[in-house]
């Protein structure tokens, strides 16, 4: 059987990449080959930027309300194809079907907010800044932007940026993840259907060569990136050198603090399972370190329930509706996580729940699967506590009180998210005020900002000034032009 | 079978709504005194299913605990027969309908309780449909 080769979408047309290098996209739950993705070249990326640049003058002159109407049509098409879009995410990534549907919904929510652009993009003015003189700030688009997408939320993440960018009057290029490109191809089929002018949105499939070319192109006005901290740091540096705007949402190692008074109801335990093991731990908002405050009795009471809950999680093919956790995205990811587990043991942590011992639902190949793992006796200096694992592994650290817990959190290089579970308002308020992280959860395990709020991030988790989503991203995709008028 | 995930619950809700709808559709004609009530419930069931699916697709996001929100829900607690003996009279049909409605009501109530605080608008809708099921039981009682 011939495997389908993915194409790029450039200037309103599906075209083959100018390469003979292809990578197989494999369903991690089944081991079957789904498609082949081209490793697009610099020439392909440059063609996409040129198409976007050519489309820009007319597109920026299209009234915002007319630009928003394209987005309304896209929402309608996405609702009509909701399930199909979600199934593709599960097959190429491995996440459960509920998680994929959640990703699809989040994507649609971005477009819903962006379609309010006639209000969101408005500038401001003041009469009589001096006698008879008025001043205006008009928000104008800038040109071509791009998104370099990650593998873990392959459908949603480009939608943190694309709808806002084009609603503002910019044009856009997505460079899909070379590991999970198929859901972007499906999104672009819908973008093709809404009949945007050619070149307003473009898709380039590939890896480093295409990404580098997008960043090097002098017509590229800004870059958005979601991915690891080392790569994010390079992109930030490169964009600084070339004078491009940049949003880099990078790695994370999120602490979840359990205070002695935390309500250990079923819903709390469920929330923690979802935080640590949802998306097989492959999300920048996943709980990584569990910081338990209190005496031995409180600790044991909590840990017994946490370990029991994790050990019962059903792991298998995400399309099976009884499955609660899918595989990690590929076999290399699994080997990397296994390496982290071995290192944790060598560093002296206690492996209370060993996810390498597989207990899978159904007849699935083992290559990409891990069950949840839990380490105890983890100290803040261990690599388990400091490094992003991006897999279903929870590291449990202990602290005597909240002050020590906050010190431990601040000792970590990352600052993406942090949560506290407590019933004490004073502790919650102190946590919210003091903890240096971009997203804070109070009795919430996954602190994912809605589309109408910015997606925060601090320290090594974020590079840039303005964030994705919300009003921040409108400012990112526009520049205020000041007009001062006087009439004689 | 254990139902762990929201997706699993959705599929099961479709099944029980369709199964009970087909019971009402199949027997409406046979029992003229129950015909109008059975036909209206047949129609209402598809509305329930549609409302639940719309709510699910409307609220599901990647941060909801949908993969873990229904621990303890079991399809075995919601088994019901939709066949009547050939010679069953209308009172037996009414009794069977009451059993079906009672079983479905209890399923929705348990699902609502388990997902409280975790699944946004879903528990509220489940309780609303359970209430409608209770009203059906009362209507059958008064026949």
C-alpha cells in the first residue's frame, strides 16, 4: 500500500516540497505508518514567506470586520469536522480521544476570540493634547509572521497565534512539527475551504532547515515558538540579532504543592492524576514535582491515595474510550524517559511506582508505552526535580512549611506554572503573591489560561515580552502608530 | 464494563438513549393507551442525547479532568431489557418503561455525582435529565 505523502500549502495551493527527504509518521499506539512528511528546504520556506509577503498589502487593507468573517466560517467548518480533527491528533500523537477533543475545542476558542478583532484591535485617542492638537494611536499590522509548532499540541498551538495574526491583518506561515504534522494539514484543508486570498496562510512541513529559513528571511517580521528551553533560547537569540519580534514559550518543571489541610476528596485526586499523567505528561503545564508539606502522617495519607490512583490508570490506545492515558509520542521519547527513571534511581530516589512495568489495555505494541511512575525521597537538587521529563513521571519532594516550599520552587530554573492545594486563604494568597511563575493554580492542577487571557511564563520557561493569546498577542501582532494632528 | 472517561460515558449515553427510544418507538403502536406518551418520549430521548453531546463538545477542553472524572461508573449498573413478552399487556409495558426510566435516572445521578466539580456543565445537565426521568416515572405511576 502506498503511504500518503504530505504536501505544503503555499499561495493557496497544495504543492510538493522540493526535497527527496521524507520521514514516516507512525501511530505510537499501533506502530502503523500513517503518512510521510517532507523535510522541506530553504527554498520551500522562502516560497511560503514570499507568498505571504505578496498577499500582505491587500490583506491588511481588508476591513477587520471582513477578516473576522473568514474566521466565523472557519469556526463553523471546525465544528462540523470536530471529531475527524480530533481523531487525527490521537493517531499521530497518541493522546486519548478526550484529550484530542479538548485540544480541538481550545483551538476553536482561540478563533472565537480572534474574531472579535474589530473591538480588540482598536487604538485610542485624546483630543487637545495641546490647544487645538489631537493625538491618536492606531494599531497597524506589520507583515509576515510564523509559528514553529511543537509535537505535543500539534493542532492547537499554531492556533494560539495564526487566527490573531491574520485577524490583525498580517499574513502567516506555520512550520508544523515533523513528528505530528497531520493535524495541521487537516486544519489547512479547512483554511483552504474558507477561501482566504492566496498567501494569507501557508503551511510548510519540515524540520530545522525550514525553521531556520523562516527565521533568517528578512521579510519575516516575527516568530512564535513553543518547545524546549534550549531551542527556545537559540530562537530568541537569533530573532534578537535579526530584529524580529518573538514569543518563545519554552520548557517547564511545574511544582504542585499539597498543604496539610488540602481537601483530599476524589476530585482533588483526579485533578492531580490529570495534572501529572494527562497527555502522558507531555505538556508544558503538567505537574512535574509534587511538593508535600506536613508531617509523616499527612504525607502518608496523601501518598497512599496518590499512588493508588496512579496505579489504576488505564494505559493503551487513545482511541479506546476506556483508556485514560496514551503512549508517549515515539519510541525515542520512551527510551529517554526510561533513562530519566534509571538516573533517578541512581541518584538515590525511591521508585515507588515503576511505570516501566507495563500493564496495557488491549493488544498494543509496547514500543511507545509507559505506565505512570512515582518517585519518592526526591530532593530539589536531583535531576528528577530540576529537569523537564516530558513523560508520565511524578517526583515527590517534601517541605516542612510553605516558606520552604516556595524557596524550593524558586530554586528551580523554570517558571511556567505552579499550583497549591489548600483550604487556607492566607496560604493561597501568599502563594499567589510570592511564587515566581507565569501561571498560578489554586486547587487547580493544570493552569491553562483561556484564549482571552495571555499564556504566562517566567524564568527559563519564557523568552520575550508579550505572550501568546488574549490582549497580549494582539499587541504582539500590531504596532501602534502615533498620529498628531493640527488644522489651521 | 467500567466507564472511566467522558468519551466512554458519551458513547454509553447514546446507547441507553437510543435503546430506550427504540423501546418506546417499537411498542407505541401496540398499546394505543400509551402511544402518545411513548412517541413523545421517543422524540425527547434524541433531544436529551443531542443536548448532552452539544454540552460535551462545548465544554471539553484539554484541562478538564475528563479522563478521570467517572471513576466507579459501571455499565452493569445500567442494564435494561427492551423486549416485552408477546402477550404482555399495557400495564406490563408501563411497568417495563418505569424500570427503564428508573435505571437511566440512577445512572445519570451517579454520573453527575462522580463528575461534580470536574466536568463543567455536564453534571448539571445530567441532573436535569435525571429529573425528567423521575417525572416520567411519576407519569407512568399515575396511569
